[in-house]
């Protein structure tokens, strides 16, 4: 058995030991003072849980450094994999989901415009299921973005949008089974343009 599977089960069991009726009522009443009292802090279940969590943090850190076992429960990657299971009917692979999730989190300005371009690139490359509602639901629940539909642009109607779509298609090419119809010259031109834009932003 994977040790982190065992540790996750142990953590859940210890959480249950702490969920006494009294603890739950005090928590729901917002009684912060109760959890600072000696009776609560000296309770064997509390002491055991704090010791367990402290040791768990050390184990997670050591495992992250030396890769003893695959951790599907406590790392950011593990949490992302669990989140992917919730939306696996929307995204073709976990790698695509991971790219999209991190890319959307990196957007700081004109988020909707970037996401619209990203969505177009994903649909063209068949990297997500062609279903507006499921992707919009993901954006709403996981990124707190209020969006009812994606704006449609005719070719060359919005040049900035077209450039973003092409740039995302280049970035996503490693996840695609199909060849994207982009000449090498066009790829290089778009990459240079993106690097110049990034340089201006950094300055």
C-alpha cells in the first residue's frame, strides 16, 4: 500500500476523533476562546493530531525532495489530479487540464479576452470537449469567473485575439495528437512577437 494512501486514511480517522459534539458546537458558534483553553489543548486527541500533522509535514517535505513515493494526496500536483477527476469529461488529458488551470491562474489583466482566445485554441485543437457549458461551469467554480458564453470573432475581425489564439496553439502543440497547420516561419514570428511583448511588460 502506498504510504501516503495510509497517511491520508490516518489523517481522516484522526479528524473524526476531533469531531466531538462539543467541538463541533463550539466551532459553529465561532467560539475561538474554547480552542485555546487548557482542556481542549491537553486533550489526548488534540495532542496526537498536532503531533501527527507536524510529522506529516516533515514526511511530505522529505518525499518532495527525494521522491520516495508518489504522493496523490498532499502535494499541489496531487490536489490538481483530484480536481481533474471532477472535470475529466471536459478535458482530454490531465496534462491539458494542468496547462489550462495554471495558464488561467497566470492571467492578471483582460482575463476574459485571454480565456476566450485560449478556449478557441483548445477547441480548434480538440483538446477539450466542444461544450461551452461544461467549460464555463469549470471557470465559474474553480476560478470564480462570471461568464455566460464566449464571444465569437470572424477571422481577422480581432487581430489581437487571432494572435493570442495562434500563440496558445503553439504552446499547446506538445499536447496535441494532430498536426497544427502553422508554418515554421509563422511559428517563429509569433514566438518572437510574444517574447518582445513579454520584454516590454518586464521593463
